[in-house]
C-alpha cells in the first residue's frame, strides 16, 4: 500500500485535506497494534498487515481492514472510495459517525478476551503434547502444513516435557524440526541466520525477512538441545546464528538491531538467491559441482528461476563433515554476495528483543564454554542499563541514533528481566540479579493488576488508550505475561521471596481457563507451570569464584540440561556456610535439602538424580 497508495498524489491529496494521517510502526507501538488488530479481527473475522483504521478523534474506530487496493475492483472496496465515503458521512452525519465509533469501542471492550480464572486441568501438559504430536510433520519437522513458523517456544515446551516425563518422542519432534529448518532455505546457508517463516511445508521458500527475536529464541533452544543430547550439530546452529548477529546486527554501542528486510532493489529474496551460471563462473568446477550437488542448485532453479541454497532431502551422514568441506566455498560465495545491494537494515534497538538475545547469548556462552558470547551479552546489557532509561528511571522501549522513545511495555520488562537472569547464571555477577530484581519491582508497580492479577500490556503511566489489555497469546514470540511468569518463579527461588511465587500462582490461575481451552496457544505458560509443578531445584555454592573447586562445580552445572533449576554463588563476604573452609554445595529439591557436600562426585550424583 505504501507504494501503490500512500505515494500516489490523488490519495495523498484526499488524506491531507480531510484526515489526520498517522503511520504506526507496530514494533515501536505494540500497544496500538495489539488493540486495533483485535478490533479488526472482531469486526471482520480476520487480521493482518498492513492494518487500515479510520477512527474518531477520541481514538474510537469506525472502520477496520487490512490491505486495500487504491481503486475499487469487483467486490473489493478501494482506498480512494473508502476515504471519500468516510469524509461524506463525517460531513453530513457527524453525530452518527461519532456514535458508531463509541458503540464499536464499547462492544469491543465488552467482547474482548475474558480471563477465565480457574485451576489448570490435571492433564493439561498431556493435552498440549497430544496437540503437537497430532500435528507433527514426520517428514520435514514442524507442525501443520504451510506456512510454517519456527515458534521456538513450542520446542522449548517439548524439550521440558521430555525432561519432565522422559518422553523420547518429544525430544525427537524437537530435533527433527530444528534439522528440517536448518536443511531448508529458511536458514541462510551462506551468511547464516534464520528468516521469519517458510511459505511451504519443506521449509524451502522463506519470507526472507530476518528478525532478531526469531534468531534469539532459535539459538537459545538449540543450545538447550545441545545440552540435552550432547550433539554438536545443535551447538553449531546456535553459533552460526551468533556469528550472523555479531557480524551484521550489532551496533557499535553493543545493542542489537531488530531486523533485515526481505527485499532488495524492490525484489524479494534477490540478495539471497543464486543463478547456476553465476555459481559456475565464481567457483572452480569441483567447487561448483560440490555446491550444486549438495545445496540443490540447478539450471531451472527453485525460486523464480533462481536458486535458494538448501539441503532438503539430501542424505547427509555428518553435518560436521559437510561444513568442513563447504567452508572454503561458503566464504567465496559470501564475499561475492557482500558486493550485492543489501536488504534494508532496521537499526532500531528494541529493549524486549535485545533482552531475548542477551538471554540467548548468555545461555549459549555458558553451555558452550565460550566467553565471547557472554561478553557480547554483557555489553548489550550494559548498553541497555546505561542508555534505555528516562531521567525518571523509567525503562524505555526503543533506542535509535542516540535517542530513546516510548515508555516500555510488559514485553520490554519481562524479556529484559529474563535476559538478566540468564546473564546472572552465566557470570554469577550479583549486579545482574540485583538489576533483574529492581526491574521486576518496577514492572509490578507499573503493570500488575492488583484487583484481578496479571500484567497489563502498557503501564499505568502510559498513554491511555480505549482498551487496556493483558496479552497472553503466545504467537511468534511468547507473551509478556508468560515470560513474566518464568521471571517470577526464578526470582522467587533465587531471592527466597515467597511473595513472588504467590504472584506467579495467581497469574497462572487468572489465565488458567484460557490455557485449558487452548494450551497450544499459551504454551510458554506451561513451560513455567512445569517448573512450578516439579517445584524445581535450588543450588547454592558457597565458594570463592576463583577457587578451582568452585569452578569445577559451576562447570558441572553448566554442562547439564537443568531447565527446572536455579543456582546462586555466595562467596565468603556473603555467607559463612563453608564446610571445613572448602567450596560447599547445597542442593535442594522439592523443598527438601540434601546434606551439604564438598565432594565433586557426590555433587554430580545429586545433580543427576
């Protein structure tokens, strides 16, 4: 619509003469996007972008739709006719126009999602698992048909289900899905990183846009699978994502940019696709044959006559061996591709998405024993802590070119807190835990509903919109409330604060009916619920950080997949709970603690029980 309509002289003339036109970046104002998309779905039965709204000066909508052609055709109303008609009604029946907006706003407010306060069903975890098992694509991985989205929090749930119930099929679905995604064109085999979604069931043809949040969540779950299985393949995927982010998506200050467009020179995917002759001219004959044979490069192509490199249906005995043989070729292709016109980079630094990448790099760094990822996470966290707060100490949502804007939303708080907790466990630097606690206090003060429970989308100090919703649906990203649930549980255990645990229980009860009705749409809540149901483990290590026995115990924790565990380090300044002046581990499970131990073998046995 931007090129077809908004750059058109006639459309611009009508808009400028009769309307106050407002273009909203939905990433900068998720509150506006959330509310008016809900209105569009309620009025039309469907949603999508671009979203077109006509409203009164009181922000009350009288029309909602998605894409509109410039000129009416057949049964589809065009933008020009819509604008002219709306202007005529406003001029001749203004009172009726305003009343219509008020009635729609009232109706939407009454009929928007109602929270069904009830306990989760005893079989809710199995119910969610059965949904994924029923919809699992046994050939290519993923769930359902097309389009296919990565939705990594679905995989995180299944990984926890595997750990909780020792269900090998749950682990199989996770591994098969990640391998299918990696084989497909949704993964950039030349420059790394995942695109937003696949238009087909094979993961072959993506919408080429790359989003920071997808790559953060995918890299995190791949690191978890590496710990759960010990397979280097999953570590390699995480590290390739990190390489892409650190190379192309990191600002000089250390923050992470939010996205790269799908198109360049007005053509979707042009930057990423290859012509067979282009490959033959660039590579040696042997290299060209290797690349073409393994990565499905042909004369006819697989995307508008060009080729999206992919490994679909290839018999690959060792991905590690393939990478070793391909690396020199990949570097040649990458250097050549760098000379092309690049897709536009959206250089906004969003607090919420940066929180996710901080968490991913911190977790990956400790899982892989790679300090450079932890250092990148620390640099980003330091940048946010130093630059993303207003003069009044309020967390803000967006940074760009030296300025911050928009009061932070629930996602900004919840995701950043999550990242800081991961960073604490990666570094055991108490300042990250302290910052997480402080942010959690501010989040509760600004967003918590004292009457019913749960967190509102925007704070009590924010612009007052026609609706103040609580977002609980886990879409491409987990909802702010579901991540806040995890934050509350972990912080309650790390700080021994039972009030936070009570809040987590209350939050889960408030949304329990919604989760019971559709567990697959609220899946990240169930990952938190497993942590609560299992009660989890708490580990306290009393030791000096530089002591080798302390380091050995921390390393034993870091090399295991322990999704229901929190741990904290206390040195001699914080505790005197040392046994015979040696590094001492305290392991507690289900509110019962084992005898403290200084022996590394005993400690490992307790971790594995």
